[in-house]
């Protein structure tokens, strides 16, 4: 068998893989989040100018949500490609697809130039972006998790999760700078295009770095054993249905709480006469804390397990939903910041970091890309994609009151809590060094109880939890 011998991991290769995955994920999520920032600031004016301002904003957010509904299809397609042809190939194509879509937005004509066709083109580009992102996150965490030593898999894999919060900050800072440096007319005329056009540089860097990374050794080992599945989805739903369904619901808490903390609380403040600027300042501080805490939580999952961390922080998020609204009402920066640091910086990061190792460990190597992509993207589609639209509608229905939104958010979090209670622990350190699913030939990992199946089937260990 080729690749790294069991029990050893080349530190240089590991660092290169982690770096490539993080930078590639930042590039992909830069492309994805930049649209959300532009939706809140300018798209209602340049693509939906004939609508009432509130209706235009809802229309812009609706086109933003469209990208989430394209992500599951991307997850299915790129997951299949990743399991059949390799993780690296899929990741290169998804980055290229997403980046070129973002660059195209920077060149698009506006409503003033071609009427409603501008909005139609925007939706098409958004669908392309979502299709590309749908295969990215699962592949990036896989490439890193499969390259990591077993005992530190949670720590190293968690670095990939830094891509999302870092990518959230970059377009926010770019747009804030542009608005400060230029007058409103210039910003609406051409300034908003600059962050989209700059994406070509981000993508070029990401592609260069990813092209230098070797294919996953675990995938190579599975291929040498002829274990890659010719029908990953059929095998996945036939043999890993429990893990797919459980992982899908477990994703809800993290997928819902990020837009809750970073987008909806700002909208709640703005629509109820509270200071949205204070909330935005607190969000940025909390995001910085989250960037620091993600690898810390990853390390902790290697010591005490993925599920205890994930479950405990899910409960914390549930307890903070109502206090988050009350904190906004105080219009006190210290109070709002403290709440968001605990909720977003600690609570959200504690449900996000474990996913990078927990979800891959649920699935055999032959169907792992498909399994992670399905769980990740379908969960995000349901819990995150429509969140801001549904929550805003509930806010309107309650005449500005937050109880309906709090109930909706709590329901999503409770779904995750129940799923996490039902799912098994996967951290090898909590399983006597034994993998939950087939994980051949890397990092000193002991295969699942019983012989690792050459057809990627379910090992006995997967059935004992």
C-alpha cells in the first residue's frame, strides 16, 4: 500500500494540506459572503430600485437565499466526483466555478441598463455559486481530516472552519472601507464592484495553493483496495442512513445560529429603533474571538470527544436565544458584546469546530465525500438558507416582537440537540483508538472493529454504538 505508513504523518505535508484547505475555503466563502454583504448594502438599490426599500431588501435577501438551495445539488454532484475521482480534483473545480461566478457579478449590468434581466442574471450567477460551494466545504475538511494524525484529527481539521469567519470579515471590511473613502453616488455607480472583481486574485491564490497539494492518502488507499464506490449515494443511504439523518439534523444549530447572530440581530435592531451599529461592532469582536476559539475547541474534541463539545455548546446556544434579544434592547455595547462573545465566539464556534472531524468520522472512506456533503449542504439549506427570510417574516407578523423568531430558532436548535443525543461518539481517543468507520492506512489509526471492508461497507464497530 502506498502513502504514509500507519503511525506516521509527514509534518510538512500536513502543514501544506491544512494551509491549502484553509486558504481555499476562505476564497470560496469570500465569494459566498460578499454577496450577502452587498445584498444588505446596495443590491436593493441597483437591481430592485422600483420596489419599496423594504421589499427591495427582502428581494435581495431572497436571491441571496437562492444560493443555499443550489448547494445540496452541488454537494451531491461534487460528493460523487470526490468519492470516485478524488478530493483534490473536486476542490479545484468548485473553487474555479465559485470564483468566476463572483467575478462575473462585478461585471454585470444593473437594472438601469437592462431592467429586470439584471436580477435574473444575478439569480443565475447565485445558483452557480451555490452549486460550487456545495462541494467545497465537505471536500476541504475531508482533505485535512484524512491527512491528520488520528490523535490530533479534531485539532487539525478544525482549522478548515476558520475559512468561514475569516471570509465573513474580509468583504465586511472592504465594503466599510469603500463607503468611507467615496461618496454614495460613486459607491453605487462602481465602487460596489471592486470587492467582486478582487475575487479573481483570491481565486488565483487559492487555485495555485490547492494545485500543490497531494491527493488524500486515505482516498489513495481506498482506491488501491478497489474500495471506491461506483454508486456512493446508493451505498450511503443503504448502509449509513442513521448517520446521514442524524448528521443532517445535527447541522441545524450551527447553520441557524450564525445568521441569527451576524445578520438577523442587526436587522432586529434596525427595525425596532435600536442601534444596529452597536450590534455590528459587537459581531466583529465576537467573530475575532471565534477565530481564536475554533482550533481550541478542535483540540478539546480530541481529548474529551466530539459529541460532548458539540452537544454542550448546542445547549448553550439554546439558552442564549432570548437573552440575545434583550441584550440588543439595552443598547449597551458592553452587554451586547459580552452576549455575542459567549454566543457567537464560544457557542457557535463550539458547534462549528467539531463538525470538521465528527462528520467525516461518521462515514466510510469510499462514501465519505458524499456523506459529508449531503449532511453539510442539506442541513445548511434547511436551517440557514431561508433563516433570515423566515425570521424577518415572523418579526413582521409579531409587529416587531421577538417571541415568534425565538421559538423558530429554538426549534432548529432542539432538533440538533436530539440528533446529537442519538448519534455515536466518533473520536478515536474515546473509543480506545478504534475508528467508528473504515479509515485505512493513515495516522496510526486502528480500523473499525472487524476487517476494514474492501467494498466500503459498514464495519462491525459502526453498529455497536
